[in-house]
C-alpha cells in the first residue's frame, strides 16, 4: 500500500472515529450557544465540529446555521449570503484548520508530497461538505456509493 493511500486511510479512520461523538453532540444540542467564543474553537474532525467552526467563521451561532441547513440551504449558500464572507474563503479556512489538526495528530512530520496530497483531498471533501454533495463521514456516503464528485475511490 502506498504512503499516500495509508495517509488517506488514516484520515478517513479519524473522520469515522469522530463521527459517533459528533452525532451524539449534534443530537444532544450541545455546542450551540447564544454568544460566539472569544477565540476560534478547535476543529474536531466530525460533522458537528465542522458545523461549529463554520458557524464561528460566519459569525453566527450553531443553532442558526443548523436551522438554515434544515430549511434547505447549504453551508456554502449561507457563507455566500453572509456579508464579508464567501464559500471559497470558508473552504480555505476549514482546510487550514483540518490540516493543522491532522498535522498535530500525525505521529511524525509529513513530507511535502503528503501535505500536498492531504491538502487536495481535504479541499475536495470540505467543498463537498459545504455544498452538501459529499459527506464527511463514511456512514454518510451511503447516498454517494459511487463516490463523490472529484474524488478517487
């Protein structure tokens, strides 16, 4: 198995492992507050973690973002409708946060090739998450069994 495949498998395992905790957090309603934190929240590699950091970046609370999502808007649409923000900027913000988090979790420094591969992979996944065309979790891929747009499966 190539190093790139091992890295991607490791990233996928992290996303799956965090999925259960994220689902529990989302179901319990924790994480949404009336006030935004004074500093950026640490990105947890779960659906709820990405929603939380997206809400922080957009300057809205998690409950408002979840309400917008339930009423049919994608996070990308909410970002583009937010003054001074865009879906492209949010994608960059989330990719940087996820890259930092995964780099901290790695058991060794990543090579430049591994960083490029991870950046490309994360950009596709985060873009799919924001446009609701590709879920972050493996369990969410049930509706995308053929893979997500732009992804090699």
